[in-house]
C-alpha cells in the first residue's frame, strides 16, 4: 500500500529515501471493514483520510433521512471540516466497501512538514487542486438537471454506478431512488431510439 501512496506523491514532488522512511515510520495504513463509521455527527476528530483502496461516503441525516454529499475512492483525500474548525462534525463518514486508508492527524502532519518542508508545498498543491475540483462539482450540480447530473456521473465516475447502492447514488444526485430508476429507464430508451 505504501507504493500506491509513494506513486501518488511522486506526481507532485520527488521523495528521498529519508522522506520515504519518515512516512513508513508513521502508523498510517489502516484496513477498515465495510459499514464502519469513521466519523459521526457531533464527534470531534483530528483524522484526515487518503483512500488507497475502497470507497467512503460523506452524508448528513436530515429529518431521519440520509443525504449523501460525497464519495471518496482510490487516491482521493478527505480532511473533515471538523478537523480544521475544531468543532463537532455536522456529518457522518462511513465505508461503503472494505477500505484501506492512510490516516493522519494534525500532529503527524506538523512533524513531517517541519522535518521535510516539501510536504507542506505538497499539501498546498493538493488543497488547491481539491478546492478547484469541488468548485467545479458544486457549480455543475447547481446548474444541471438530475438527468445531466447522472450523465456527468456516468462519464466522470462510472465506477460509482456499480460500487454504490442505488439509494445512496440517488441521494447524491439529489433525487429519490424511484426517480433514479425512471431516469435510467428514460436514458436507456433514448439510447435505443
């Protein structure tokens, strides 16, 4: 698993053997079972996650109904808002599949950044990239119809269609599961015409 992480990092910065050994010395890698809740509403956390294998989901519970806002799969990073704000989380994070994560916390990151300054610039680059991606995703969601959202998902993240339960996928798209079934049927009919 460390090779997956090192290959990802090498896209942004090159690592020396000392830097690789420093990462190896941290207890980063954790296997987590499907269904495990990593963070609950009301909890505080210092953990950030990097998905090496598997899928995690962010969701809120509003009036007893789960509202999925994000899925994180291989090579996606997630720092929950509560880590930065130091306030209790307003949402849940759970594993949809058996997952392997690199889990870090603010203390680990501060130590690595202090000893190896290039990691700070790596974090900045990743943060800027993530912020830009989330802005585009947000704008696309707000300006598109449910059908366009589904087609965008099929184009950009087709793996989610197979990996994620339909009710969670529908919630992520902002529609009910029955509407998703009808939408899929309508798209299939159009493709046959």
